[in-house]
C-alpha cells in the first residue's frame, strides 16, 4: 500500500486496503488519504476520526481530520480538530494555514487574518498562506498588510485558476496591473469539468481589468469571447462576473439601459453580499444617468444594506448607532499639548511631500493628477502611510497624538525614514521629484504631518458638502469603517461634520501652510486656479498641470473611483449635482447648515 501511495496509484491503495483489517494505523492513514485523493473525502472522515482516537497526541491526524472535515462541510468537526492540532503543534504553519482557510470559509475575516498572518510568520515562504493572508487583509481593509503579503508576488509560480483570480483582483487594487494580467495568463486550469467555467471567468476578469485601466476597446475585444446569449445558465459565479463586466463597459459607452438590465439580473439571481453591493451601486449609477433619482436612491439603499452586512462581519463594534467610524477624528492636540512640542530640525524643503487631503470625493484625485502631470512632482496614488506612522507610534508604546510632544530628533528621523522606505517601495522612480501624498483622510492626521513635516505645503480640497456627500453615498468603498459610515445619509453627514470639526480645531492649533482648493472655482476659472496653485508651490511654470487629462489617460491605473472622470478634462457636470436629490437631503440640511455657512456654500 505504501509503495502504491508513493507512486500515486490511489486506486491500487484502495484495492489493497480492502483485504486488511482496517484497524492498523498505517492502513487507516493510507486508505483515508487515498479516499480523499480520489474525491471520496466523506468516506475518509470516519477513518481519520479513528486515527485521532488511536493516537490523540499526534497533531498530524487532527490536522488531516480538520482539513477533510472542512472540505466535506462539517465545520464543527473541522474547527474542533484544527484547534486541537494547534494546541499540540502551535509552531506548525500548516495547522495555522488550515485553520485560517476554515475561518475564511466561515467569513470570520478578522480571525482569519490573524491566523494566516501567524502562518506566514512561521513559514514566510509558504505562498499559499501569503495569498490567503493577503485576501483576508484585503477584505478587512488592511491595505498595508495586503501589500506586505504580496510584496514578491511577481516571482510566484503559476497559481491554480481560482487562486489566480483572487490574486489578480488584489494586485489590481494595489495598482500592479501588469502583475495582475500575468497571474491570469499563467493560471493553471484544473483537469476536471470546472475548467471551461474558470477559463471564461478569467476572460471576464481580464476584461474588467482592462476597463478599470481605461482600455475600453481591448475590454470589448475580450468580451466578444463572452457573448451574453451563450453564457451557461447554471453557473452563477460566471454569470455574475460576466454580467458585471458587460455592464461596466456598457456604462462607459453610455448604454445605461443595457447596464441597468444586467445589474437587475444580478440582484435577482444572487444573495452574495459583495456581488449585490457591486450590482446595486452600478444600478444606481445607471438610473442616475437616466435622471431617475428615486430609482437610483432605492438602488443605493440596497447597496448599503449589502455593504453593512459585510461590515458587520468585520467591524461589528462599529455598527452600533452611536459608534464613531472615523476614530481618528477624536484624536486631537490641545493648545497646551502643542505648547510642549520642542522644536525639531525640519527636513530640507525638497524632502517635504505636498499633502493633498480633504474629505473623499472632494476633487483630490483631480488635483493629484494635475500635480503628477508636472515634471517636478510624482504622485504615488492613494496610500495610508501617514496613518501607518500613527500606528507605529502606538505599537511602540507612544500614544498618538499626545506622545508627539516627547519625540526626539532621533525619533522623528526614524519615523521619516519609515515613511520614506514605504514611499520608495511604491515609487522607486521618485528621484529628485517632489512627492505628492494624496490621501483624503490625512485631514485627520494633521498633528503627525505638522510634527514631522512642519514646513510642508498642504492643499485642502473643498467642494459643496452636499455634492461630496452624494458622491460618497453613491460610491462603493473598500474600508469596512467607511461602509458603516456611508450606510445611511444621516450617519455619513455626522461623519463629515465631525471630520471638519477636527480639521478646523487642529488648523487653529497647529497653523500649517494650507491652500484651500475649491472644486467649483477650478471648474469655472481653471487657468486662474492653476496659476494660484503654481504660486503656492513656488513653480516657475505651472503650465504642465493644465494637461492633466492627457497625462491621466497615459497612466495604466488610477486607484480611486474617479479613474474614468479624470481622463475627461475639466467639466461642470458634477457641480450642484445634489440639487436633483434635494428631497433626500432635506432631513439632513439642519445638521449641515453651520458647516455650509463656515465653508461659504449655500443650502
């Protein structure tokens, strides 16, 4: 039996085992493994259970029992067995990995993230664990963890098709488009009946990545291999992937009626929360383009209900009505604390990033692309590196922001070095150009910016609050905290007001160098605003920034939801867009009115 097993002759193992007693340890093990290898995992389960009774201190038997129980859908047995294996062998990465897979299957995302990160720490070269840990980080909104797990993904061997699809999706969201396409091109199709479906799902993913990269004609070429009328009706995963991509391309071509039909098909055919959210947001956009505001609003409510379901499995503590999804808004430096800040040697002027911030959907991506179009600047897309520095302080036992007062020259230099290291990984070609750090919610990290880069130029992007809030409500955000905050318009308004209360308080205390960049002024007086921006940044020639749309079209990937809009140049379509939804905004205008007046906008 052992010789047959080592030669891969599983059917012979099973034949030989039939003439034996079935109580010998090696017989039980080989027969169980052969049954699993031949697709008869259910029959293997009692044999593995018997092995754990014979040798209860052998962690491998508990690990195998948990693995097979998970595959057969016996979740209680799988969890009990894997936790027993983990207690017996806490230093074995495979046990952590298998438990992490079970937690992913249960959609226990935070637990899966921790378990899989432990597996990677024990076995850094275990690619399967790195991929699944990255997936858990992706779902939990831990983009830095996701990037760390996928750092060397370009060197990985070809992955099975299902894993390749997951890998490509993650690489794409990180802006690593070429690697995403490579992962799909190298995907290993199985040798069974699922291969045709997986091949078509890979085509759908390729088309989606091409659309997301503003390569519409190539996306449409890919979709010719996925004609809607020829899709198999009994393959929900393929149908959903194909319909979503066809709908996205139809929206880009202005065919909102076809897109609406496809989005409604998805909503009628799946209970998967992520797919429903994507389809409902798409449906809302299609109805909005047709000026059917009530239908759009109904679709948005469906979208946010689906996203709230997702968030409840990740951040249940934030889903209470009185919770504060923007936790950073509560972290303030008081005047007395600021008075304790000892002067620190600032970095050289050319080492100061230009910080572009403001509430999401305020025009930050437009400004980022304008700056990136100038040869003196280099943008790195949206990264939470400043927020990561606050986390580094906390993990080092230095509470943020109160411990900023205690930073020494060495502490500050080390934090700047960490920041530079993270930046160089993303934009190794930075060279002598000035970094553009665009992250909207850096407006809640002003104390860290002011402490490390006290002379940095900061640009606050402003737009009519109701237009900002409408745009946020119509967008699908990856961050679980943002999913919760956007789950209702009233909750979103409270978060928006709280963010600006934080900003105004800290600007008054810290007095940074800030330029207010107002979207409506950019649209109506573009050339004048470009000159003002150039003056603020001490530029001799601001002209290249005016050619941002051409520059954006040349880029392979823009991570934010504005990836399509910024390629179209300046237009006024988004100004006063909220007027069409005024009926929905009436209940929240009293909450907004004080901030509207302070920002100089009319209700």
